[in-house]
């Protein structure tokens, strides 16, 4: 039968770890989607843990979590629904996820509770990350938090001037010191912050990181125990890496921007 041909996915994971990861990935998933698979999180067993991936086609998050893996398969399941289920499970519990069950669904078992979710095959799941990004630098978490907190309030929410819907970052030479300058404006007020230029960011000519991406990375910075974040940039993408979490995003095109 069809289900026999599918590689089985089976693993056991601590509820707290699963909940934390799902809270990160479901945050990227838009509530309403015309493309069904974009409502889903891709769950895949890797050699070093379980990978959870979500995307809205502009932003993509991947997080790898420790788990006891019995069978190495992959599937995609509804992100918000899965998060709601895990949120209601008792604290400190072990959760077993299995795919496919005899109905071809993902089963979530915990204590006496058992839930089944309909899945969509991984072959339909889009991937926007993967290419190498030429500019790479590392920043202390607190420094990135600081520049975001002192600029993001000024980002525009008006869709017509789309180039103001983000935070502009570039390397700037101020006499004999070099700084990373971060700017946001909504056309009425402007926030500009400078921080020491990280090694490797010298060629950062100016990129606009979208508002949603800025908000998501800011939440991740609060939820990590690592001290540094690695930032990689190309002409059209930015990637933030915090230990086991990777957030990749398209940049706002500067082509017509008045910066």
C-alpha cells in the first residue's frame, strides 16, 4: 500500500523543548494561506536531531531539537494546530510523534492523550534558504537587541512606501572609526543608531531588513542562551544564526528606495 512505501518518522521529545521550538516556527506561519502547505511545519529526522522548518515564502525558520529518534522520516503538519495541542499537554511530559499512522496521519501521543493531524507531503514544501551569503559577521546578542530596540518603533507600517517597512543597515566610515549604522523611519520620525562595526561587515553596502523579520529575530534573541548571533548577507537575503535556530529572510529591494 501507499503508506508502506513512506519512510516512517517516529521520535520522542520533551514537551518543553517541543513547545519552545513550535512557538518559534508557528510565529512565521501566516494565519491565512491560499497555499495549504504554507500553513504547515516541515518535521524531519536528521542525524543530529529533529528539524522543524516553516516559511511564508519571504522568511524561513529552521530549528533543530534533541529527541530520541526511532525512525528517520519526514512530513509536514499544520503548525498552529500542532502548537495548540502541545501547549495543552502536561508540563514535564514526554511526547511521541509518529507518521504515518494507519490513516496516513501524524499521531501525537502523550500519557493518555492521543491526537491525529492530516499531513501534506514534504515534496510540496518550498525552501528559500540554501545559497551561500557572502558577507558574514558575528555580533553580541545584547548589541543586536539594542540596535533593534532603539530603531524598530520608527519602522513604517504603511504598505505604499514599502521601502520604509524595514530597518536599514550599512557599514559607515566615520573618520578613523567604522560603525554599523542602523536606521528606521516612517517619514515623520527617524531613528538612527550606531554600534562598533563587526569584523566581516566592512562591505555591507546597505540592506533593508523587513519589519516582520526584525520582530521575529528580536523574539528569538530573548529566547536563546547563546551570547552571539551570526549574521550573513547577500544582495537579496539576510540570515541570522543562533545556535540551533536559523532565520533566513528576503530583503526589501532597494532599487527604488530613497535612502
